[in-house]
């Protein structure tokens, strides 16, 4: 069935037509609720070459069954062979020989295996980027295409892939709920009466929006705090400030310089995505970026990193000291004996974000510090409102949140405190002798 026949037989909104007509290999239809996203994706299956094989993926099996598959059956019933849908196997064959696999992303690894000519990811904002990576790895046959249909969910991987990175042969079509001419006006009016702010921007206008229920870093504003220019801003004659928070699964350390009295986050040092985070690897990554910084390196961070383990007798900062051996510049540890109150640390960060109370305004190179920016956007309060929400499940993207900003907050509170409440002053850390660390003494 040709594109012209699809349009003639089915019809479409201007956004749907633009989506179908795009020649990009990888496309995203980003829209508000009721904007016709799933319909557009279903029609796109019929535009694939006869005899091709593809997979349709939804975040969960109920979503696949109740929305994605249901829509396709409504649109394409005449094209399906009699007995061509094997519900037990979730496979389907069309009259033109096209084979469709229907799968959920409940277990992303289960998507590995078949060689594909195309894929469709419905409500893609609700899955992780690992699902996209797996689908890309299976795209080994003609025509070699893929498309995503979804309502956005914050500035997640979809924004990175289809907007920020400006990848060649990728295209995005955006559609608001109101722009779908097939919706009854009273349906749109009822939603507009209930949805406001960032929620309305996301759910009705199909925009990427900053939306969390109880944000911690309320001072952050993209137009105020984000700018480019890590390379241009870097000053070799000024100290590099390394802000550390320690974690087993994931670490991200902002690198800061204070230039003419104004703090600037140049970049971040982030642990490998596919391995446990180690202090040695983090320092190695820092040294790869700054192999011979002429001025000093100042380390700030979580006071709990001073504690030595019973097994090794080493603290996190002992390990950092060892990993910095041979660095051409002096490394100074400015770490308190105890952490400040959580709200004081957070207030200090918010003060810098707004430039309030005589403090300078924090500037961030968002391209080189995406995890830090994600923390500022997505970190939420816990139910008690006493500290940042901690998500322990490593499969949940939110488990990464709060660590980068917490490390930065240790520096912010020491240098730009909001509260005058005293806590033990930083003292020079006396690492155990190198010989002991190496087991030579």
C-alpha cells in the first residue's frame, strides 16, 4: 500500500502527514494526549516494504495489548491474513508478507534475538534509552528504519537523541492535543480546564517540560543558569574545584572554577555506565581531561568519605590521594569533619542558582555537565520533606539523581553558606602512608 493510498483511505492530521512523509530513517512523533500518535505509528507499519519483518514495542504488556495492538487492529484489519495473528506467540502476518512481532519492554533483554528491518516504539518516553540501544542493535535487514510515538516525559533520552544531539537522518514531529482535528472540542476543553503549568505543556502541547512533584532545586532556570563554553571559560591559572559525592553504582563529580568572582561548572566527571563506580576510575577520568592543570586542584565533598572501612583501613579520600599520585599540581582536600544540615546545603545551591543575597549567579555548561543539570531538574524531596528522595533500584533512572548536586552542595555551603550555623571546620586529611596502602609496610 503506497503512502498516497494510506492518505486517501485513512486521512491524517497535518502532523501525521508530515510524519509519514518524512524521509528520515529514524523519526519521533511527540505529541500531547489524543494527538494521534499511536494511530500515526500504526499506519506507518503499512508503509513498510512487503515481506519485511519488524517489532512493535510498548513499555508494558497491558499497554501493548490495550492501546498499541488495539489501534493497529482497528486501522489495518483488512490487511491481516485470516488466522494471521498468533495471539499465543504475539506474532502477525499481513497479506503483503510483512511479519510483525508484538513485544513489551518489561524485560528489555528479551528484545534481543531477531534480526529486524524496522521497529516501532510506542510511548517511548516511558522506557529507558537501553531499549533504543537494543532495537538499534537488531536493525540488520531492509529497510532499516525505526520510529517512536510518545508523549514526552521531561528532558530524558528522547530530548537528547531527537533534539539536543541533532543526529543526521533523525527527525521529530511535534503535535499538540488541540491540533488534532478529529477530537471533539469538548474533550479538549475538559483537559485544558484541568491541566496547568508544566503538566499542560507536556500532556497537552507535547513539549519537553521540567516537571517533578516536589523539586529540591527551585532556583534553577535554564535561561539564567545554562550557557556554553567550557573550553573558553577554562582558566589554567585558577584552581580547579572537584566536588565529590561517593556512591557504589554511579558517581558524577562537577568541576568548577570561580572566574572573576563568579562560579562556573565547566564539566562533570562521570563513572562508566556499564560498570560499578570506583574512585580510582573517577580520578583517572579527571586526569584524562586535565592531565597537567598548572594551578591547584581543590577537593570538596561528603564528610562521610573520611570514614575508613574495617576491611581495608582506607577512606574514600585516602583512595583519591593515592590515585592522584604523580599529578603535577598540588591537590588540596577541603573536607569538613561532619556534613552540614541537608537543608542548609540545598539552600546554598539555590542561592547560587538565583544569585540571591549578594551571592554570584552560578553558570553551567549544560552540554558538558548533563547529570548535574538533571539533578537540578529532577531531584525531589522525600515524603517527609527532610532530604532528597533516594531511589535504590539501579534499573530506575532516578537512582542517579541527587549525587552530583549533593557533591556540589558541599562546596557551595562552605564557600557561600546561607546559614551561619557552625559545624566542624575542614581539616587537612592525613592519608595513611602509601606503603600501607600498597601492602608494602
